[in-house]
RNA sequence: CGGGGCAUAGCGCAGCCUGGUAGCGCACCUGCUUUGGGAGCAGGGGGUCGCAAGUUCGAAUCUUGCUGCCCCGACCA
C-alpha cells in the first residue's frame, strides 16, 4: 500500500479522552474512531489488525476441531424466555422492538440461539460431540464503557459452544478449548495465564479465565512465576489424544485474579521468590455449564440405550476486538506500538527519504514491487514529508520492519533496515535487505 | 445508577470572572528556502462557540432546562 493513496488519519497529539495507552495509540495511529460511548469504527489500519487476530483465532479453533458458522446479531426474545435469562440479564441487554411490536434484542451472547439450532437438528448421540463457533459482534450495554475498545459496549467476540453426551465428554471438549486458547494467545505474541474462575451454579473446576499480563492491565493478578516460562503445545498437538496432563501442567501452580486471591494459600503454596503480583487483562473465558440451557430448552438426544438425555454443554469466549488493545498494552514503548509479527497490519514499512529524487524513487519502487510480489504486506511511505516526520510516524505505527532508503546510503549502494522492537539497524545492499526480510517470514 | 468534570476548527487549548469584530499551537492549502529523527519564512482555507429558551440594544461570555462525552465507584469478553 502506498501511503499517498491510503486512508490513515494519524494524530500528533493525544486526544484528551484517551486514558490508557492502547486507547491513545489506537486513536493516534488512526486505527479507530469513536462513534459514541463504547462504540467504535475500525479504520483501515485497525481493521487489518482485527482481521489478523480473527484469522489466528479461527485457525486455532479449526485445528482443535471446532466448526465455524455465523449467527445473527439480532435475536428474538422468545428463546431467552425459554432459558429464563430474558429477565435475569437486566439492563445490560439492549432490547429492541420491531415494527410488528415483536420483542427483539441485540445479542450479548449466543447460548440460547445455538441451543435452539442444535436441538432442532440433532436427535442422536451419534452426532455428538460437536463444537460450533462463530466470530460475531456482540453488544452489552455496559453501565460505564471505558478504556476505548478494551471495554466497549459493542465488541467482536469468538464464541464456541460444545455439545457432548456425557460429563466426561464435556470435560474433553473443555480441555481441547483450553489448549487451543494457549496456542492462540501465544501465536498472538502474548503471555497468557489460565486462572481458575467462578464456576457459577454448576460448581466444579471447569471454568478458567485467560489473563494476559500487561503493566497497564485493569485487574491485579497473583501467580507463580513458573507459569510465565511455560510455552503452549506446538502445532503438532494431537487433539484426539488425552490432554489431561497438559491441563494439569498449566493448572497445578497458584494463579488467581484479585477476586479469587487467597493470600494465605498464596504464601503457603508458592515460594517467596516465585511469588508474582502483576497486572492483567482478561482476554478469554471458558466454562462448562452442563445442562443449564439444554434442560430448560429441551435440547435432548437419544443415547445408545434409547433414552433421551439433555446434552452436556460448555461455552468458550475470546474477546477478539479487546485483544487488539491488549496486544498494544503488552507491546509498546514511548514512541508507539510494537506489533508482534503475527498481527502487524503490515510487515514492512518502506520509507522513501527523498520522494522525487530519481535514484531514491527507483530503488524504492523496485523494492516495493519485489516485496509485494513475494506476498509481503508493505506500507510504502512515498509522500514528500521530511525524514524526521516519516521516522516518527512509522515508529508510532509500529510495523515490525522498516526499510529506509535515502540518497546518502544509495551512494554507497546501501539501504538500511531497522527492527522496530529493538531499534537495531543494519546497512545492506537492496538485494541483501530484500532477502533478509523475505527470510524472516 | 451515585459522585466529580468537560463541551469554542480535525487534534490540543485560550477567551467566559468584568457581555461589544472568535483567537493560539499542531494538522490542512499555496509559494519560496530547506531536506537522515516530528524544518523556516510568507500568504491562505476552515468554527450554527453542544442544543433550546430566557435576560439584554447586543450573549462563546450571564440565567434556566436539556443533550453528549470523560473521570472515580459498584458490574463486566
């Protein structure tokens, strides 16, 4: 993409209303614009990031055996009456009346809808287990939206729903999602820690929040330092195998959010040098809820013995739009964003230090064409801004690599590449620079 | 929802107290000079001063009502 042709309204100053760093940077880099309280438009740059995150989430869901679909944003109140949640959900649910005075709502979640679909289509245990997911916009009319995209009212969420015949089966489905989440967050360049969460009326040990560590995170978390060193299972993970040992490995150390923190247990279980207190952001939540919806909504299948049984269910959320902010919270410096390679809106910033100079233009055009042909996303600053302004803007945008081309270097037959994360620079011939970048993909 | 604050150009702000031609910085446009870390000079464009009513010869400024947004708290992917 040529910057001269792009839509990238950056801001030099911090907007007054932006309190946290991700909100400030998202506004300044022209990723988002507020539309009303807690509701945002995603401008081209932000949209690219959102799509990249979404794609990684999708790939890991697919790998785990979950099946993608798409449910609507608007739902009928009827199914929410069936589950009994229509009254329970309160004012957080945005209620809408259509022209025929039918009661509708903008979905804050989809348990009811997926349960209705499933019960109408599946009658036999032979069609279990299944895990269905979608990536769709949700709306929760938060009392106080804040922190930009981080706690907006409208947000993009991946939500998966598992259906099993037995509790044991449900536990296996749960474990698959657990592992898929570890892989997802790692691919997004984040350190995530699963923490036991409230299980609600069902009880048991099957609910975890996935917390990303970031200095500016909104909740206080306490854990064993060992957990930070763990890495997620590799691509070759076999989801049909027993995953219990992996889960145990990740849950045998102390980890709790402020709400569930027990200082006495913390001190008893964790050696003082391993005790860690940090800030975190909740980016995922998984839980098993058994027949909470299948029972009242009559979602039953015939078992091998011919008897009807209510299906065992769980649901699994990832805040896709929130992740964009969480990644920035976890990865930035005083100059701007530092995108992990996997979600960067463009991999390379190509900086023409003297647009209009024949030799410089030619060198840039050549590189730009080669990079594009190699399938590498490149944002080419072909404007006639001054060098300093270009550097500042590109540092702000935080693309992983900068290729800096100017007449001075070209006289020696060299251009410069810079790694945004470290600031490390290297002078190379254009050919070597191209090869260097291609090799990192 | 309780408490606090703000609303003047795309962004950041001054002007309001003490009513009288709407201003500054950044951004934007034109020209000249400049050109490897947010350039300089000159010229220029852009504002129903959140909305409505009131007071007044005259309201960004005073009064009342409303709306929007932000911050703190309880709640949350």
